């Protein structure tokens, strides 16, 4: 039974009532008339998705977003800390099937985070109208650039041939299993790019689907599957440099998902009628499609046959992750799959340990607060 029980709304394009501006102490801003555009910047909108450019941080309407920003700052890492020195020797001793797997993974990594960064700028920042939330998105944008740099360094290290490097960047057009995933992402980017303001319920519904798609399907399934291959290889004693950097990327992506889901939860509190049966059906269909995309990628990656990991298990892992995403969204789980990858359970503990050892020794910067890997493997 779904936790989303709000009634269906009638008429997808019904206008949304004008927001009620939150009160701002008049004394802060000189009395008298304030030009309209400035006034709309001062006033807190009634709801997070109300159009505008709110600049007011006090009183802070969404302190949780500000805390997420602060937590992200504490987790700063750099690509230069990643030691790829043993990876090149590992590549030389890998089987052809394992090398095919890593070649396809690198080709996916070459553009994956850039796609997420573009959606953040083109579609998310524009519509999430709270300065503290936009601070978090600014930090996320930096982290996506860091991930792009990490995978660029990976590509330069793993692929010495210049023409082959270039081919990796065109993989979203030339390799069918990657092209299908890219097309899925681009379709959801394009779906709301024409929206400058979320003035109607249908606009907001479309925005929510984009946000949920990038968090639950792209970061939460496509990237998680990629991390699983990396940790599988590490469980075989391979590519420790890639796995070391992946620990940090994984942590960042978990935080990105947590932020996006918190935005969804906030909108749901503010506008519960947006969360109806139609939205739920669309989310479930989106997850099904993402699993199908990632499964055909797995069929390509594992085409050579690699002992210890199979397409069937990978699909089970995707279904397990999809159930986690549904639960986070307050929806009933659908797939009933268990995590088939025992090596990920060990990974969970190891990452936390390594993370702290590394941070303390590298920076002497204390990481305060509770450490939690919110996203279950
Ligand atoms: Fe990323
Ligand atoms: Fe991300």
C-alpha cells in the first residue's frame, strides 16, 4: 500500500494560487516603496517551488538544507589524493573480459557526471527557490566537477591512446548500451528545459519527475551499479586506486540523493496534492525503464563472462536499490529483491574506516557528527 494517498488532482494545468509572502522585518529595508523585482527577492516565497529569486537567509526557512551544505564542505577531497599507481599494472594482468568491463565503465564515466551537472544548472537551481538550498546545489555542482575531473584522470591513466580517449567521449553516441542510458537522461533533461517558472501543478509535477529521475535513477541506479562493478573488481584484488576514489564519489552521490529526496519531502509537506497516483505510476515506470537500461548495459559489460558476477545478480542489485529509493520516497517497495552482492556489505564498513583514517591523516580536519552511509547498498 502506497504511503502516498493524496487524492488525484483535477486538471493538470490548473493555476497555482499566488504565494503569500513571508514576513520580513520592514525595518531592515527602508520603509517606502520597494521596486517589484527587489521586493520579490526579499520576500520568502510561501513554498519552495514558488517562482522567484529569494535572497533572504534570515529567518532561514529550510535550515536542514544549510546543514547539508555544511556537512558537504567538511567532506572535501581532491583528485590528487587518489593513488592510481597500482592500477596500471592491474590492467595489464586482467583478462580480456575484465578489460572489456573496465573499458565500458570508463566510457560511461567519461560523460555521466557532466550530464548530472548540466541538469543541475539547467533545471534544478532555477526552480528550487531558497538561498540555503541553492548553496547546497552550488556545492553539489563543485562536487560534480570534481567527479568529472576524477574520471578524466582515470581515463588519461587507463587509456594511453589519444584516439581511444576521444572515442570514450563519443560513447554516448557510438556504443549502443551507453547511448540508451544517455538518451534516457537527455529525455528527462529536455522534458522541463522549456519551463522558466513552475506556475501550474503540471509544471511542478514535471519538475518533481526530473528531480526524482536524477536522484533515484541516474545517481541512485546508474551510478550505484557502476560502483558495484568497481567494488567487485576490488574484491578480486584489482584497481585499488579506482576503488579508493570511488569511496569518496559514492559518499558524495549518497549526499546528493539525500538532498534531492529532502527537497521532494519538503514539497510533499507543502503541496501534498501533487503526490497522487499518477505521479506514483510515473515514478514506478521510470524506475522500471532505468533498470532495463542498466540491465542491457550489464549484458554488454559482462558479455565476455566474468566469474563471480552475472547479469542476473546485477539486475537483482538494481531491483534491491530501486526498492530502497521507493521506500525513501514513501512508496511501497515493488521488487522484493535482496542484495546479491556480499562484497558490498564488507565494503560498507571498510569505506567508513578508510574515510576517517584518510581524512585525519591527510588534513587534520576533524569530521564532526555522525557518520552514516544513508544509501544502503
Ligand atoms: Fe557525481
Ligand atoms: Fe551527484
